[in-house]
């Protein structure tokens, strides 16, 4: 599904941009804009679905490191912090995507009035 998400993400912004421009000239512009927004919503949904997967993977990795005796207590604490920070990058990506979509919707709403 990752290649599909990457393709959808690449297509969403041009569709949104050209849809906004063309919406003043043609009804197809509004449709193009809505398809772009739909593509972007798909990307946001993917980010949302991957959040629990990433947090679970980090927790499982920490448990395996402890069970296999790969780290002492000090290293375990540092590893937990690093893996938590890595997982938080997914939260940041989701927040960025949502705020970008909200921004374009607010701008488009003001432009269409």
C-alpha cells in the first residue's frame, strides 16, 4: 500500500492547486480540487493507521532487547527514549498533514466566496 500512498501524495497537491485555478473557469476545476482533497485524505488516513503500528513495533523492540539481554538498564532507558522519539515523528507527520489540509480548505473556502 506504500507505493499507492506515495503516488496519491504526489498527485494530491497538483490536483488541489490546478483545481483551485481552474475552478474559476470550469466546473471540472472544482471536481479536480475535490479529487485532490480526497487523495490527501487517503494519505492522512494512512498516517493515522500507521501510528499504532509504529508504537507497537517500538514496544516490541524494547521488550526483545530486554529479553535477549542486548542492553543494560542505562542503555535500555536511552533506547526507549530514542524509539519513542522515532515513533513521535509519525505523530508529527500526521499533525502536519492535517494542518496542511485544513489550511488549504480555509484558503479555498475564502477564495470561493
